[in-house]
C-alpha cells in the first residue's frame, strides 16, 4: 500500500491552475469564515437590538409606573391638604352650625380646586367626604343611588379597628355610568383627624385607573398590550384578549426569573412592581411586531450576500488569468519593500493597467501611513484633554431633577416659599460652575462655595442635621484646585457615612505643606466597611472616587496623591496636589 506525505496529498488535492487555486482559497479561507463571522455578527446585532428594544420598553414601562405612583402621591397629598384646611374641618366637625348648602358649596369648591390644579392631566378622579354624622359630599353622581354614607362609615369603622390612617383598595365601580364605564376603581381612604388626633371625617379619592391604562394603550405601538396583576398572579386588567396570556404561568416565571424581561413563543413581556398596591404592571409585545424589521433585514442580508458571492466568484476567474504573470513580479517587489520597512516605494514605470493602479495605491498608502502616525501622536495628546472633560461632565442628572422637584414642592407650600429664592441661587451657583467648560481649575474658595450651595440644597430637601466645619487658611482662597474635586467627597460622606450616626459632622481642611496643597475631607460616620454593606440599597450613584483619581492623574500625572483612611470612627480622604496660587487681578495693581 503506497504511502503519501502531506505535501504529496496537498499536491493531488489542490488544483494546479491559478484560477482554481484562487477559487478554492476564496471558498475555504474567505467565503466560509466570512459567512460564519457575518452570521455571528448578524445574530449578535439582532441580540443587541433586542436588548436595546428591551431597555427602551422597560424604561417606558418604568415611566408609566412612575406616572401611576405620581397620581397616587398627588392623591395622598390632597388628603393632607384637605386635613389642613381649617374651614373644611370646622364644617365637618360642627355641621349644625351651617346649612347643608353652605357646607356643600364650601367643600365642593375646595375639591374642584384640587381637581383643576392637581389632577388636570390625570385620569378621572372622584371625591367622597363623609363626616361622622352621615353627611356625605360628592363630586359625582353615585351608581344606582348607592348609600355612600353607609359604605364610608363601614370603611371608617374597619380602619379604626385596624388602627389604619389610610388604605388603598380596589373596589367595584360606585360612580354613575355618565362619568365612567370602568368595572372597578382604585380608591384611597383616609381618616381625617384634628390637632388633638381626634377623627372627624373620612375621605375617599377614587382614581379611574382603567381609563388611564387605556390611554397608555392608545399611545403605544400596534399590537402592544398592558396587564395589571396582583400579588397572587391574578389578572386585574388587560387591554387585550384574556385568552392571549396565561396569568398563572406568567406569574410563575416572574417569581423564578430574576430579570424583568420574559419571552415565550408569542410575546415578549416586561414588568414593573408597584409596591404600594402590590401590583405588577406588565407590557406584552408580539414577537412578530418586535422582530418585523429584524426579519426583513435578515432576508435582505442573505440575498445581498448570495448575489455578491456569485459575482465575486465570476470576477475572480476573469481577473486571475490577466494577473498571474505581473503578480509574481509584484510579489518580489513587495518582499523587498517589507525588508526596508516601507521606506521605499514601488517603481511605477514597470507596471501598467490594474497592477499600475495597485502600485500607485501602495505608494500612496505608505505616504499616508507616515502622515497618520504623525497625526495619531497629536490626537493622543488631544484625547487626554477630551477625556478630562468627559469625566467632568458626569454629574448625576438626578441631583438637578430632585432639586427642581424640591423647588416645585416648596413653591406650593406658603410656609416654604421664602426658601425657594435661596435654593435657586444655590442651584444656579452649581450649574454656572459645571457648565463653564473653558476652565478645568477653579479657586479653592469657589469650590468651597459650591459645597455650601450643595449642602444648602441638601438641607432643604431632607432637613439634614449634618454639621459641616471648614478649617481652611484664608491665604489659600486663591489657590487653584480641579473643579468638582472636593464637593463629590462631601456628597459621598453625606450619602454613605451617617446612616446610624446621631450627631454627624463633616470637616473640610486645606493647608499648604511645602510646595503642595493638602485637602482633607473627614467625617465621624460609620466607615467604608459598614457603608458598603448597605450600598446596594442605593438606586443611583454620584461622581465616583475613581472619577476623581483619574482626573487628578490627567491633570498632574504622578505629582498628585489620593489616600483614604477609614475606621468605625469615621473616614478621612486626603488630596495632595501641587500648590498653584493665582491671585485675581485688581485694577491699579502692577
């Protein structure tokens, strides 16, 4: 039996003609790998598209959930406003002092004012107020003349026996069909109490949540539906056919899968939990609708790839016959160029036709590569400056949003209105500094001013009892520090350090040591280890320590130092940067 070496086997298998060698090489080394890579990239892109759509869908669903919780918050706020209205309290506690019309007009005017100012864009809202003497005031006509007084008093007795101040409850529709055709209504019950904590009335605010979810359905894409499920997996509401989804199976998957995204053979589901109601808000999108565009792209890709492959094979056979001889000579020249590290070009006079074009392109490429190397060195230096601005721009938008919400809340409370001016000035001071991208370094006194502005906003939002001490030498006011290098450290201390501290204190120190400026931010908090144990409970993050370290590295290279020492008695963060004094120009000075 004859034995063949690998070289002999390859010689028999591989065609001798150049055109066929090119075809085999194209098929084995290009077509199959390229097809595999393209298929892999395509399905990867499809998966990323699904993830992107999923993130957008989840984000949209979270906004809907937040909108529902906002309506619920407005309803709870309305309860407080009703309880704080002395005129309403007087009429409900002492109905014998007024006529029924006087009480009705006064209370209805108050409720209508709430509906116009607080629930103008919300789903339909229905108010019911009952004093403890069977007098009921409504902003609607009851369904079939139901005895609303009896219902309200029964709920009042039940809430008192359970020691409840308020209760959310889904109940059968009690409103006339001229107002709503929904089967049930989400109601908030609250017992009103005077300053002596004596109950004098019970209030019910009903929200037509079915009409609200129907509005969400109208604004959604075609084929998309919404579900609301309770804590036991029972479907409370669906905007589609109840036969389209098995609530028990879906709820079982929701309990076993940690992700908020679920997919079966027909639908993609996203859900969000509403804690106050123990409800699950679910969005379901048909897969045919979700992947319609992807499937169309897939068909277009395969047809295009097939046509281009056939054309490429045909062109390969045609070109190979005219390229074989000059190609060998070109190969020799290329080897010579490789040995000289592309320092010399090809002799274009020895080529013509397509090979001449290739030689000219190669010579141009060598020149272009040399130019690109020079440009890359310049761009590398520019990237460091751009990276610094990117790091500096990472202020948490939640801070601005929460501050604006604080201003909005304070503006509607007469006792808080005088503080709006101070909060606006403090917020403007922070935004003015953050939006000034022309400077990377600011005065130490400006950074301290931002800390004071941030702390003022924090106090107005949370009523904080944290104390901040400043121990900075006055002659350091005009030393330069990186913008937003100290304020995030104070913010981190306020956010993480004082969960269990009775008398929290933060101390900011600045001093000159030889040719360096040393800045310390210390607190008497719980320490990094304990704070880390509850860090996962926070839903957002501020500017991180790594961000500050990286900006110090970009600005000062190895001349800056960052250290952190933590124990159960507190944490101290120390920044050491070069001492840079920049006295402001004053007119008349030389």
